[in-house]
């Protein structure tokens, strides 16, 4: 099982290598978009998208409401374990 953390793509940093900056909980991380770009969804179309990030890779696109719900649940888990 893996845990994907929601983040929003805020900048395409290297289109040739399919790299972007993703805002994950207020921290910007360089992430590979190789798993989510294709002919139907070129890298240029990714700016502003929400994605699930795991070990430096965007695994799939999600909508903003799913991202918000997931972030809320993660915050609740942290609050319970603190």
C-alpha cells in the first residue's frame, strides 16, 4: 500500500524531462509528471492540476474537491496522533 499526498502543480520546470514544482501542504517539491502526461494530456496542460504524489512522482490527477477532502482527512489523522 502506498500513500499519495495531494498537491497542486504550480510550475513546469523542465518540460523535456516532464518535471514540475508541486505545492504539497505549502512546501514546493520537484515532481516527475511522467506517469500522467500523454498525447491527450500534454505537460503544458498540467499547470494548476491537482495530483497525488508518491516518492517524487505524480501518480494520477484528482479534482480539487477530492484533494481538499484528502488533505482534511490527513490533518485529522495527524491531530489524533499528536
